[in-house]
C-alpha cells in the first residue's frame, strides 16, 4: 500500500480495522460492539464515522464484503472483514512514532490557563465540579475494569492496562485538585508580568 494511504488512515479507521480483524461484522454490529466495549471513552469515533470509515476502508481494499444472509438487508448490514492488506496497513500505522510522542490537550487545562479571568467564586465551583466528575469516573472505570477482567480472564491484557492507566491519571488529577483547592486562598496574579 502506498505510504500516503497509510498516513491517511485516521484513528477511527484503525479502530474499525482492529475490530474487524477479530471477526467480520456490519456497521450496525460494529457500532454495537463500540458501545459494549465503551471504546468511545478512548477513541473519538461517532456512529456516522463508522459508516464513513467502512466505505473508505472498502475503497482502499483494506476490508472486503463477505457473504452473509444479512447482506440483503441493506448497506448498513453489509458484513465486511479485514483483508491481509488491511492487517498490514494497521500494523504499519501502529509503528508511527506520533503514537508515543504526542501531548494531550485536555480542555480542563485550557480552562485552568484562562481561569484567572473568571468571575469570583467560579474557580472554586469548577474545581469542585471537576473533583466530583473525576470521583464518578474512577468508580465507573473500576466497574469497567471488573467487566474487562471477567471477559478476558486475566489482568495482562491491553484493555486492562488502558483502564488502569485511566484510573491512575484520574487519581493523580484528583490529588492535584485537592492540592489546588487547599492553595486557592493564596491565589494571586503574576508579580512580574511582561511589559
């Protein structure tokens, strides 16, 4: 496959290639599996994006339609499977260095940088909101981890590792928020702003 085609594969394309490498399915089934596995928590892939990516992957020869009784029920039920070329493209894409060398830009960090312009009391309210959100997400992720462990049967699996990382990140941010909340009364503007 040409290098430009490999470079043009988006994260949603790669998620679908991976999913279809496990077993053939149609767009509706892929969406259901994305929901069941809560993949949208870590990969931005909307319902419409699934169908767009499936069409793109078929055009590129990375997935192919397979015979199925469901194929006659319409284009949403066209069953496709990853081709050898698709598995090769996925493997190539997973070697790209940017997977390990990009920095996330969470919206909360942007808010924090701009928070000095917020009205009185808003910073405290938003920190409380964020803390409550993180506490709920930790509980939810622990439940997801329990489900994954029950399904895969061991903790040495990429899904378990991902969820453990999310929990650790949430716990780290929660500790940081508690520290910021304790320092909030000392909050002050910069002493030496540039002229």
